[in-house]
C-alpha cells in the first residue's frame, strides 16, 4: 500500500528545551522528519519552544510555532490551521508523547478531526503504563523480571518485604529515568519510594527485582503497516544493568552475544513490536541477559518512538531512522522506499557494519555542586560522543579523545589514578570516569578477575583494555629513533594518539607525527555505507583508520583510501563536539547554517564533528562529513588530505576556537576573524589596553597566578570581586567573593583544577544591569543584529539569565553607548564575521565585561525572534563573498522576545540551586509577549534576584 493520500497537512510536536534525559537527538529526529514529510508534498506545521535548534528554523517547515508545549498552544494552532488532518508525536521524545496523550484525553484531536499517525494511543499506553506492559509480556510469553505495580506507600513496603533487596523502583510515564532508583538497603527504601511516586505523573511505580550485573542490550527496529520489521542496529552496553543506558558506554554492533541468543532476542523484539497495536515507525527495545552460559533473556522496556538510541543507531549505521519512520507513518511500506545511502537498494534491509561504534556520555557534574556523582538508573549526562573505528579499541580511543576533558585517550597522558583505594571505590560506585579508571586499575596490577567481580563488565571488554596497556608498556621500552614500524602501526590501529605515543617514549608529539609520515603510516578514510561495501554507496560519510599495506601482483604496495579528493574549492567547518552546559545545540545550529551558506557561495563543504545527536553530523548536511574527534591530530590529517581554502572556527563554540592557535601555527588559513584578533579578545591584559586606547570604560581588574598575588590585588581592587580563569566557556570556575578568606579558598581550588592558568580578578559592579549585543562585521561595516537586556542583575551568567530582546528599560544615552562601543570594538578587533559583547551598566555608564569574536549562544535566539538568517549572512561575510552592506536587514518582532533558561536541577537532589557567574542551565525556551504588562514578564522581573549567589 503506497502512502495515505488523505494526509495533506501534518502537525509535528517537538521536544522543547534541552534537559538532561532529552537533548538534541530529538531536534535531529524532528528536522529529518519534517524534511521527509515535505518531500511528499505534504504541508508541515511544527510546534516547539526551543529557539536554539535547527528544527525551529524557518526553512524546516511551512509554519513554525515557537510556543510553550501545552494543550492551549495546540488548540491555538489547530484553530489557525483548520487544514491540519494528522499529528506525528513520535519525534519529540517523552514530552511530545505526553502532550499528545493529554490532548487525546481532553478530546482535542477528535474536536478538530485530527488523526494520530506513526503510533496509536494504545501503543503509548501499553508501553508507558508499567502494569499493562507487564501483562502484555506475560500474554506473549516474553520473560520479564519479577515485578509488582505500586500506587501507595503501604503497598510498596509489602512488595519490598516479599522481594528482598536490592530492588529497582521505576516510575511510570517519565523520561531519562527520572525518579528511578536502585535500593540496596532497607533504610533507603522509604525516601526513594516517595521520590518515585512523586516523579510519576500518575503516581505509579513498578518495583522489580534488581538484575544487578546482568548484561544490557538494545535493539533499534522499524516496522511498517504491512508488518515488515527490520532490525537496524544491535547495541551492547559495556556497563551492566543498574546504569541508565544514557549514562552507559555503549557499543554497536553487540560484541559479546552468542548468535543463538541474538536470534532469540530478535524474535522477542519483533513479537513485542507486533503486539503493541497499530504502529508504524521506529521503536527501541531493551533487554537484560544473564552473564552465565544460559544467557537467559529478560525484556526491560519498549519505546514506540524514536529515542536517544535512534540518533546513535542512525549515525552508527548510516540508516536515517527518523526519515524512514516518517515515511512509514504516512503509510508507505519498507520495500517501497529507497535506501538513502546506496540509492540503489530498498529500505527493507538490515544494515551490516564492518566497523565498531563506541558511544561515551559527557557529564557536567562540576556545574552541580554537591551532586551525587555515582551513576545509576536516573540519567545524569548532558551529551555524548561517538567514535568509529575498525576495532573496539580504536573506537574506544576515538570516543575518549572526543570528550574534551583534557584527556588524550586511555592512559599514557600522566593523568590516571594511582591510588589503590581510590581506584577500587571508583570501580565499585560507577563513576563518570570509570572508562579511564579501568585502564588505571590494570596499570596498577589489579587482576582482571577482580575488576570483573567489582564492575560485572564482561571479560571480553576487560581483555581489550589489557591488550592496550600491554602495548603501552612495550612502546615505553623504545625511544623515538628505535621504534619499529610494525609496533607504531599497531598502536595507531588501536587508536593511540600521537601525543600518547610521545608520552610513552618521552618525546614531542610532532616527532611522532614526523616519524609516522617518514614510515608512511597515514590515516586512511573509509565510508559508512550501511552494507559493508556490498553495494556502492553514494553518500560521502567517512571515518578514519590505519591499514597495513596491500601488495599487488606486480609488487606495488598501497593502502585503500575511500575518500576521493575533488578539485573543487573547499571549506572545512569545525563542529562543537559533545553537548555540555555552556556549549549546547545553538553552536550546531550555527555550524549547519555555516555549511549551507558556504555551499551557496560555491564551495565544497566539509564538516568535522563527533556528536551523534546533531543535524551537523547528518549524512546529507555537508558535501562531506568526517565523523571524527574534534581533536588536533584528526583535524590536521583531514586537512592534509583535503587541502581546503581554509577552516571556519567561529561557529563551533570554544571547541573549534581552541584549535585556532594550532591552525594558525601550521599555516592553515582561518576563515574570517584572524587568530590574533581571537586571542586579543581572550587575553585580558591586551584587551584592556585596547579598551583604554578606545576610551571605553571597563571594571577595574588585575591578573594573578598565585594566591599571594590575588590577595595583594584585592587590597587595590575592593570587594566584591569576580574571579575567573582565562580561556574558558560557560563561566567555568567563575565566582564572586566578598572577603579574603573566600578569595584564598577559591583561588587555591582553581589553580588545583586548572593548573598554570592566569586568573582575572575584576571589581564586581554590584547592582549593575547586564546587557549584550551581537553584531556582524566585515572589517569596515558593522551591523548590530540584536541588543538584549538581562532581567537578572549582573553576576548571573548570561546563559542563566532571562533576557529580553529588545531591552526593556535602558535609556537612549545607554543604548547609544552600547551601539558606539560595539562598533568601535568590532572594528578595532578587525572582526570578520560574528561578535558578541557583554556589558554592565551602572549609573548610566556602560562598562565592557568581555567581547567574543565568534558565534554566541544568543545568535540563534535573535535570528528566530527577528526572522532573519544572520548566520548565513555572517558566513558569507567571513568567506569574503559579501560585505555587510550587501544585505537588506528587515527584522520583524512585535513586542518582546524573552530567552528563558531551563535547568535540570531535578535530576540532582540536595544540589545548590543558586545562580552566579558559572552557567548551570542545560537549555532554553523562547517566550513572545506583546508588552511589559504581561503577567509572565512581571513574575520574571519580581524574582530576578532570588537565586543570585556570591
């Protein structure tokens, strides 16, 4: 049956602001879905409240509503668009599903004649309601853990008495494991049960026997209305049961599963999917497997929607799950659709991988003072990275190099733990850095059997680690001039970075790189093609690896490089790496627009990024995608291979910016603002000299490198003082101190965590108003795209402030100073592209806090509020293709747009919620108001000082 021709107009519900447990993987799914449906000539109307994403870009849908995700907004949209006949709720995570159910219960869909596609209410209810799900598994003979439903405190105690400890508490209808917990001892049960019952919107939890130490697996499936089912990807969690899959290190394809058990798991997954009702689209099924020879299988849960793992599975296989799932929701069968990668085979096939994927989550515990850092059933990570390699070891190394936590991979960087007690504790209570600690434990001589006994991580993975350490020890016996070629090649094939190998031999990274070049050990690039090269792939999506040379019959030797370099002019865009607090999806938005603008200027575009959740790493965003760590060695090798005209660094946040110095040193052209100008803005000493020359005021400040210097400075600067390290993003390590004792404590702490960093001490302008401006500059002309005033006082990080566009109470004199300062600074820094400047206003004087000549967090917000493609314009200016004066700016905004930060404090109990100079929000939403009499504005303004901490 071809598509349902009655569908003419579809409403897609987005997932709202980014929170822990629901991040930009749904933005990726929603963007792909909207494009997929519009390809069919069907109108798409989209609702989402997140301004930072590509999904809410005007180019994505026919009508976009940046509105709160409530049934009130749904009714407004349905009244404005009576032609809407269908709603697709499976692309927006739990938020979209819950909103869709609420609208269904209120009869909204029935009132407006809208049908749900891609899933039906029964499928959602069966899979989300723990009791119904348990009964379903029983009916279809799929094994499940002993479990009981509980809706009261008393019933919970009875179940606990019956099962004994450890137990698992899982609330119904929540996302990211919210409220879930493992209860090890009786004393903790009451508190954790209460928390679970409160977390569930229907105040219901499932209490089940904890399958601690069992292995955990996920299968990603697609099903069409004709009951065709394909398994896109098998994913194995390296961490056993007890850690949320979003916080687990995961590997694809599954590594330690016997074929017999895998076939059983497939059968169970297909049976479960077929038994949850009328359902066409993507689905994620989770299983536990006993770690003995029997390999007993137990079903954990099924999600009838695209999930976090769907984004990972899409990037891992090259199979665009959200795109195909959307077509299936329209009625297509799998065998009617084309494989998007080969363009010559059908979508009714199961991808085959001839490489290994490793995903590692990225945490931000440093932002949540007092948070419990052990990992458990409630997800705590804010982002993730993915490494692709020819072996598990290479992929694992690439993933650890992608994390951007100042590690060069596993071991061999002098940063490992060496204390026995500390290592045992970190293994026992799963910590965020356990992926590194396993290596440290092996290096310390702790037997694999003991590590396995503590962590229950499968012995196969531990042996892979052991092999890496054995190789490190072997290399350490050599010097740079005596290292044999075969050992260096093996180290590279196993993912060791040049700088790790240099550390092992006590030499420089550049010496190892030179030796590699001399020995002809070069990185080769392979296609991600969904079919292990059985069919020719048309999609330029690459990863790197190292290969032994192949010898032909005539004696010539070569390595097989699948990335063919064209003779077109090329531009590389550096991505922003993993999502984290301070650097989120807004930089991915900028990167995607940068790529599209460079294409419009006639360049071949090359994207380098390692984040599986984003649109920038979609297989058809750039002309060529290198799914690689945003890590110097990888980038340099790609640049050597492709020889681009230059590299755009100002769209990928601090990640890309930090590489500007290296690029400049190696003679690689930086497109737009030069490295020297970027550095001048970061170097507080040089920047303040520039401001003095320009006669622009800034708060008194000094630079200290020791606690003594800081103390001496405090005598001249006056408290309160704002302390911050140089070259950081998201206000990392910033704090306001009010006396010498606080000053000393914080300085000592900072120098311990960021050694060798210069600390800036500013006199904090107490009670000042904060504002910021974003502008585009071509070196001669400056256009200010937006000026925003923060509702909270100066001292709350700009990313955590509610901010209004345009400002709501800055007088003409202040506004003129802001405009004059912005233009002067942009020109003095010789900015080519974007710049963001932050101001503090006190007694009608505008002081400069900082200037960032790059895309900022607020650019997508301003672009959405005014309906203008500012990143497109800025990129064309960077490329020298246009001057600022070539564009006709026509911002459209009635009233005010307010940027509202969203926090994920609910994931961390007993955490300090006070706001200060260090950013803590995980996402943001946009609120449009007609005037300042609006109740929502009044409420925000009245609470503006509530959470300010010093």
